[in-house]
C-alpha cells in the first residue's frame, strides 16, 4: 500500500474530500467524522458525570444515615457539593470543547514534518510529587498537532506534507508535496 493511501486510511478521507479541501471546503463526510469524534468524547464525559452523581449522592445518603438525620429537604447537602461543582465544571468544559471542535473553517499547514516528544510535569494523584508525561507532537509549517505513534509509521521525519485541518484542530486530510 502506498504512503498516500495509508494517509487516506489514517485520516479517513477520500480523493474527493482532498479535492474539496484544496478548494477551501470541508465536506459533509469530514464534518460528520469530526462530529462523531466529539460525540464519542462527550459520551465518555457523560458516563463519568453519571458515576460522579451516583457516588456523590450515595456518600451524602450514607453520611445522613450515619448522623441519624433523615431530613432530605432543603438545599443541596454539603456532602454533594463537591461532585455538583465538578459536574458543572465538566459540563461547561464539554460545551466549550464542542463549540471549538465544531469550527469547520478550513486551514492548512505545509512544510517539513518534524516529530518531537513534549514532556509535561503534572502532579501525582496524591499531590505529593510530580510525574513526567510524554506526548508526541508533529510540527509542520509552524503548527503543532498532537498525534499517535501510528502516524510515525506512515510519515518520516523530513517528509514534505500539506495538512488540511479544521479550526478545532482536527486534521481532515493530508497530501505529500514536492520540495
């Protein structure tokens, strides 16, 4: 299989999609693909929200039962306040991310492919120290993309490639260009 076909398969686009991208348009197929990715991500967040909701109110119920206070009327119980605030923040994040990812203005980046590992120091879960996380990024024409290592098997460091991507940062097609 040629490298061009592997790119098509990896980014899930057709020759007609690529032709439309060259003319500055994002096809309906590409929009549907990006919207599907956003919807899958949002579905995962909703599952986490549901679990947090159940745990938060389960803890609240247990605390109330332990304190022998069965009065569930009134405002939001303080034991559920943490999960409720987290749920609100996650919902706002989900709305913001969905709006950003639904920006289908087409942009392009062209140039030499440069793969770099970016290291970030993030706090441990118990907040007693830090751990280093590595993310693979591809830099092309002044634009950086977070990618998986699978793309390294298709593209080589130094390849000259043109990427078409949406305003939300999703690559919708790519093609090799002559130097």
